[in-house]
C-alpha cells in the first residue's frame, strides 16, 4: 500500500483538516468511492453472467474427479484469452502486492494497466482460476480514481488520494466494512509512519459511500459466508488452542510464499511469450480441475462443500486439497492469470482447519476454521486488524478473542517473509530484506 511517496504527497494536498478545501475533498472522494463500488458491481455481474452460461451443469462441486472434457476446453480457452489480453496490452505478470509497490513509488495507477487487469481478471475468474477478485479490482478501481483526478487537472497528491478512495469504495462495498480498507492502509505503513489522517478519513468516507451504493443496488449486505454447526459458546481453552492453530496457519502461509517464489522462477523464461504461457496455464488448470474440482474458483462455495461433508472426506483428500490448491494458485499467478490471494487463502486455511478438526476432534470445528484461516491469511496480507474485521463478518463474532491470538501468532511466525516476487539476483526468494 502507499508508503513514503504517496502518503507524504497526500499530506500536502490540504493545509488542514478544518478547512473548506478539505470538506470539498471529502465530497469528491465520496463520489470516487461510489465509482469504485459501481465498478465492482459491474465486474461481479459480468463474472456471474458468463460463469453461469459456461459452467452450467458441469459438476464442479464434486469431491470425486470429474472427467468432463468441457472442463479442459473451458480452462484452455480461458488461458488462451488471458494470454491474448496480456499480449495486446503488453501486460506484466504481477500480483496485487507488486502492483501496490509500483503505486507506492509513483503515487498513481496507469489506466492501461487498470483496464488490462479488469479484463484479464474477469477472464481468469470466469474460466475457473482459483483466485479472488480483489487484486484486479484494486488496480482497476485505483486506475479509475487516478484517471478522473488527472482529467480534472488535479495535482498528484489529490490524484493519489483519488486512487485510494476508489479502492476504498470497492472494499467498502465488497466487504460491507468501511474501516477494513483504511486499516489496511494504516497497518502496512506502520513501520514507516507515513500515513496521516488526511488519507485515512477520506478513505473511510469513500468506503462508506461505496457500501451505500452497493446496498442501494443490491438491497443487502454481506453476512455469514459459511453455514456452520451451532457454536456452543466461548471457552478460555480456545485461546490456548489458538496459539498452535495460528502458528500452523502462519507456517502454511510461509509454504505458500516459498512455492510461489519457486513457481515464478520456473516460468519466468516464458513470461515474454504470453499466449504460450496462458495456454500452458489453462492446460494445467483444466487437468487439475478434472482431478480435483474443488480446487477451481475462489474457494468459498468449495469450502462450504467440505464443511458440509467434513466427516465423510478422508484425511488424505484434505491433505491433497491443501497442497493442490497452493500449487494451483501459485501456478495460475505464474502463467498469467490475474486475481487475488486473500479468499483462496480462506479455502487453504479452512481446509487445513478441517484437517486439524478431523485429527483433533476435541477442538470445535469453528475454532479450527477461524484460527487457521487467520494464520494463513495474515501471512499473505500482513494486515491483522483488517483481517480480524473481515473474518468476524464471515464467522461467529464470539470467536474474535481466539482469532486475535491466531492472527498475532501467524503474523509473528511469517513476519520475515514477503509475498512479492523477487527476481533472480535481486534478493533472497521469500525473505523480505527490509526485515533482516
């Protein structure tokens, strides 16, 4: 997220919080936040529309292999489309963390990059890539915010703030939580101490505007994502369990990071041949999808299938699904598919949590799920407070104390590891050089 360049320039955008100029700025960012929400609504409408047509009647929620040739055809065609989009836009392979590093340096998102990721992310999710929508929408909405501000001939500090406001509007609508986006901005700039209230307050206003627009259009907001057995109530021993579960999740997150680094290095020689790389990615995705259908897509519906059949699924299959999902997500990133890693992290952590529950049934299912998911996701997104808000929306708020312990443990365990790809010769793969 924004660091020295972006945040410092934002601080120059206004002289004080208590000025007419700042109040006008709040009105502007609320409009930009609404734009971010509308872009998210359009993205999900298109994704749902095309997915419903393409995947109709294909049993992708099966616990057993599904040797349906249409899975392979759809995935290869999707990989080809992803490669063609990359070739047309001359797009680079980069995950959200890497795009945000560039934003940190420049204080703006390029419109061409935003359009490319909107289209490539849409194609990726429609063809079943095991990724979330948050990465392409972050860059796409941020680019829209930059474009609007620059067309209005606003200076760079205001353009930077406009980008952040569009992203906040998207997150406010996506998570039904006006504080999560602002907390992410704050948490990832804590060490440099550059985030100011002049950025945080507009982010909250933009997120609230985004949520309001989404609520007006959809008429509802996100509540529990998963259906779980009734929770019997919190017990102090759960805090002890949370320590080990958070460490386990953090170690799984480190494993994800290491595999991602190795996968990127493996396919790096082909990054300048986007069509070939996309087809190879689609081929691998299709084969994996036929063997393990639950590894396709973002993972929320697929995790619910596992929860519903948690006592029927073999321990061996749970282990295979965790490993297969990690490999398939990192493989998809490395072959040019665009998407996020937060919600796939829910599937990875949730499946690992189910495995723990099967091995240690005295730990309640929901405790296993919440704590391991927290440990995995905080290793990938280093934003424990924002993640706590997100997970609390999805699961029982009574588990927040245990979740907090798990988030802290996962964060501590994985603190020295970094998700952005470090190219050969530029550092140690997986390690974050800023934390030595």
